[in-house]
C-alpha cells in the first residue's frame, strides 16, 4: 500500500471489534474516574457555590458526558482501525493527553474543590482536544467530526468554570 491510500477496514472483523471494546474500556474508565472525583463533591460543595444563570441543571451533566465519552470511544476506534504508523501513534498520543487532562479536571475542580486549578487544567485541555481533532482528521474525517461536540461542550465548561471562579472567588 502506498502512502495516502485509504484503508477500507472491515468494521465487523474480530480485530475491529476488539479495538472497539478496548476504546470503550479506556473511555469508560476515564468516565468512571471523573465521576468518582465528581459525585461525592456535588452535595454540599458544588450545590453551595454561586453559579451563573446559564448553569445547566445537575442532571444534564451525566447525560451529556455519557454521550461525549461514547462518541470519543467511537472516534478512537475508527482511528485505530483505519490508521497506521506515525499518524496513528500521534493520534493515540494526542487522544491520551486530552483524556488525561479531562480526568484531571474532575480531580482539580471537584475533588480538590479548586475552581482556579480546574480552569488552568481546562485551558490546557482545549488545545489538546484541537490537537486530537487535527491528528484524527489526518486518518479519518468522521472520527474527527465526532469530537466537535466534545470541543464545544468543553469550551462551554471553560466559560462556566471561569464564571464560577469569578462568582465565588
């Protein structure tokens, strides 16, 4: 195969399904870690903070994050099945960095109860997501597109985090 040729994967092969399971496990573990840091700190700490009028109800967060982590898993699966070589290594590295920063935000904001630390983390997370999208796009456009809602939500979360810091500073 020459460079630039598109790989036509068999999405239902045992290899592909194993990669899907691994991607789901990685993203599920990240979601679980984030939830473990967040849930014990909702009440009374987070509920006691002053929040801006655009703060969504608490019930919205697990719904949105479940969908976003599922989309991230599917994106990672597509890239791992279609990619190879340096492009795949770069994409997986970018994904790992942004995923680690994602989990770290829950620990910074909720577990440590430090909105400033959360804001600093999220300001690193945003370019890491963009980097991941760029790397994914080189391999699979639909995989990159699956990350756009994630980028939008984290951008909103950055504004929300900054507002909470300002209101409770």
